[in-house]
C-alpha cells in the first residue's frame, strides 16, 4: 500500500520520536489520513502516534481543531494561515509534543485562481517551539500529489525531532 521510501521515512520518524520520548498528532485534509496510515503501517506506532484528525471539511477544521472560521473565509482552507492553525489546534487538543497538518488541492478539480491543483500547505509544530510551514505545488495526478504530501510531511516531522535525513525532492 505504501512505497518502500514512505515506509522508510515513517520508520525514521517513529524511531526519532520514540528515541526522544515524543508523541505526535496529525491533522489531515487532502491526505485523508494517509500520514497516520503510513505511520501505523509499521509496528509500535502506538508508542509515538497519539491521534489523527481527518478534517476534510471546513466545518471539521473549525469544530475539531479550532481553526477560526474568519481565517478560512479570509485565506481559504488551502493556505498557510489555515495549515498553521490546524497544526497548532492539533497540538492544543492532544497530549502530544509534536503536531503536523496537511491541507491542499489534490485534484483533479478544485483549483481556483492563484491556487492550482497540486498546491499543498504543510505545517508542523513542536510544543514551545515555532510552527514550520512549507508551500509546495506538486506535479502529477491525485495519487501522486497525496503521496508526495505524505513524504514531505514525514520529513518535516523528522526535522522537528532533529533527526532529519536527506530532504525529499519537491516534485514540482
């Protein structure tokens, strides 16, 4: 189900987090739970992954993560401010040390002026630390955009633990 590369990245995340005693929550929109799924494809993920929020709708982002509705109205669900608010909301709502959020337009539809198919915003935060953010425009079909989003998200978590390996190619 997941490529060897993704499973290797997930394994590194689990090892780094377990080694540092860190727990993780994920908040996913366009990836629909794939980050959590990739992590839980490996044994002992429960030592690291506390919970996952699949917040596909704007209402779910507001209700489950506390993303201000005004932020979504002003910037759209696929935006840096919303990705940051999703990650920070997951961190605030879970007894964890790290939180990650992914929001994007996987396609084939959904593009708007200034927001093409493949646009993904990923944010990650460590308790008492700054929130990291990356914006990517990823090439490929829906499956490729979602898979690359998972790879980038896992690499961001690795960076937050201080145990990052080689960076993933941007794919677009």
